[in-house]
């Protein structure tokens, strides 16, 4: 009997999903290259995965929608997907970081997924995440390009649905020797443009920090209780000040020269821009994306002007 | 060496001759006429098509604007570049910039739209504005909806001159949201030649905005200065 494929709409501890004997599939990962233009949308990310799920262009056995503590549009688009007949579970992170609450959410999720059958997966994924952290360090020192690092780190949300295969992909990466100038942090949700990192790199901007993908590799644990405590630190689900404190440390640690804040059209995270600009003491470029595809010329102009600005500093 | 700014609607070329600043301007599709006989190695390009024309080096129009404006106003704090297809606001004090290139309501295209509606030349808008006795209140959020408001005001008894002045104010309000508080704000770009729009912007911002003699060539000059 084939292993069940579980669609996830944002960060859902993959440790728990794999340990329940099913495989996660992050429905966002197909969007940047999809060239889909949804008819009725606020945020294109949620609207596209909703459309693709309803039309069975993404086939999953069931769906876990992160509806609390991250993406607010997902709550509605997730219900639309559920109404199309996909068995759907709604998962909520606690805003206040209460591990007991998150523990109860994780227990409910494990029941939805059929219960824990392979507890050894917790440790196996923990080892993979250590490798992910090593890759993240390598790209900070120019031993890995930012586009390669992003491609791997963003895939840690579902580990490509294949732990052994994903481990091989990591092992096959070749070290580089890249001169790291114009060290830039990319904060916010990931850009919807599939070539964003390559574009930034071609304009001599080296992305040394991807905020959301970093969340995918820094939480873990060996059982539900441990991951409940650990995933309470998932910054996107917590108050803005919690996230800003975390960002300040990361930006300092990675010695960034500037920050790019990517905002998605009609996403509530856009509202955070002015606070981030005020609280993070770095040159900051805010860009906005809407539909998937190549990085548009207007965004390239902003990136190039930002690079010139960093050069002047 | 020459500075060449090939923007969305006009191409501008600047060079220094006998110690004086010289320039030529043409429409973008005729940009080749400007550089006829000039080696690409002599050209520092900027503007939307900076990488599509021969050049020794290129830079974005945002950086070019800073260098060009400094030639006239070394202590400029904010630069507002109102182009044909977008408007850029550069805060020189903290190296910050914002660009409106999604909505025509705050760009030169909006005023072109108004001139086309009245079947007049773009450069006539300023003198017509000066003849207005009253300023009708026109929606300042959308260029398309502003047209229906403009017609309503004409039907309601406002003169053509007054409606044009109202459109200038709508334009100015739209731009003003992008401009941070500052004492020295410099306007550049072809649209700045429209005195009616400038008067409306001065009124809305309530400061005496500064304008170089030839606001349309500033980015080409900046390109030249940047590599000089």
C-alpha cells in the first residue's frame, strides 16, 4: 500500500508527520515555477495551492492547514480545499508560545495522521537538520551559493518527502569558493519569483540569511513533548517583538550589510514593514511580489539600486 | 565621455564642452540619433533601457539622480523624480528610496492622459492651470476613476482650466504620500516642467521645492558625474 501523501501549507513539524508513517508535501514548493494565475485571490501563494488542490493538479491524500499563528488567508483557502472533499486538519500555533497548547495541537495532529508508528524518524530528521545548519553556515562563508542553499533549505519543510533521497542531495553538493560581498538578509515570506536568489546573486548581492527557510532547520526534538517546546520558538507564529529580537541576533551574527524585506501582495506581513524598518538598524529594501514567475524588471531595478546604495556605504 | 539616460519616454544626453554643460533630448525610440558617431566606450548609461544601449558602464537612475542633483543642490535631502512611467522618491539622508511603478495616478502618464482628453499638448497644462479661478476636488486614488470625476466636474460647471488644476492637485496629493518630511526637496524629471503641477505640489507639501534649470537631464548628468 503506498505511503499516504499529506499536503502541508506552512511549517508543520515534519518529524511528527514522518513518524506517523506518512510523507509531507509542502504545497507551496511548486508555486514559484507554476506560472499559475488564480482568478479569485488575495495572496497568490494560498490562492494557487487552493486552486491546484481543488483541481487535483496537486494530489494529496489529506491536507494539514496551518491556520493559526502564521498565514491568515490559509484559514479560508484551506476551508475551500476542504469543501472540495480533501480530508483536512487545521493546525494552530500558539501566539503566546505556550508549549502545553502546542503539545495538545501536536497530539491532535498525530491522531489525524493515524498515530506515531516510527518514532526513530524524530532522530533521523534531527540529524538531517544538523546537516542543514552546516549548509547554512557554508553559504555564509561563500562555500555554497545562496541559490543552492535556498533550494535545499526551503525543501526542509517536507524534506522532499524522502529522507534518504534528501540526504543524498545534500551529500552531493559541491563546495564553492565565492567571494561574499554585499551580505544581505532576506526576511519575510520567501519570494514568489523562482529565480530571485540567482537574480540577487547576478547583481552582486549575496543572500546570507533566508528567514523562513532557517525556521525549517532550527527546530526539532525526539518526541512530541520536546518538539512542542522547541517549535514554540517558531518566530512567524509569535508576537512581532519576539521575531525582531531573534532577527537582531541573526543579522548581527551573520554580519549583514543590508536587509531585503520581501512582502507578498495582500499578505498581513506587509503591515509589519514599517515596524521592521524602525527596529532593525540596517539599510532596508522592501520589495513586493504578487504572481509567480521570473523576477520582474521593476524588482531588478530596486535590487540593483540597493546594491549601488550598499556600495556607496 | 557622455551621460546617456534612456528612459521610458525620452532619451537625454549630457556632455561637457568648453567647461560648459551641453545636452540633447529626444523621444526614447529615437535614442540612436543622439549617439550617432559616438563610441559605446564613451557612454555612461542610465535609465530604464541603460543595459539595452551601448555603454562603458551603467548605473541605475536612482544613483544617477543623487549625483546629478548634487551638482546643483549639494545639500538636497529628498529627490522626487517624476518620470513618464514611474515616480521615484529618494531620501538622500538615509539612502532610502521608494518607487511607484504600479499605478499611473502618480506618474507623467496620468498628466498625458489628461492632456489627451482635452486634446491639448502636454506643455499647455501649466498655462491653463494658471487661469483657473477655482480648484475642484478630484479623487486622488486612481487615474481611471479620476477621469469620470473630471467629467462630472465639467458637467457640474467647472471650466476646463479649473478641472486641469484639480487634476494637478490630485496628482500632487498622490505623490505627496511618498515624500518624507524634509526641508530641501528637489524635483526632477520631464513632468516637472509643468508649472501647474509644481504649484500644486508646493501647495500640498507646504514647502518651497527646488527645481534645477533643466530637470529632465539630471539623471544623464548624474551618470556622467558618477564616472568622472
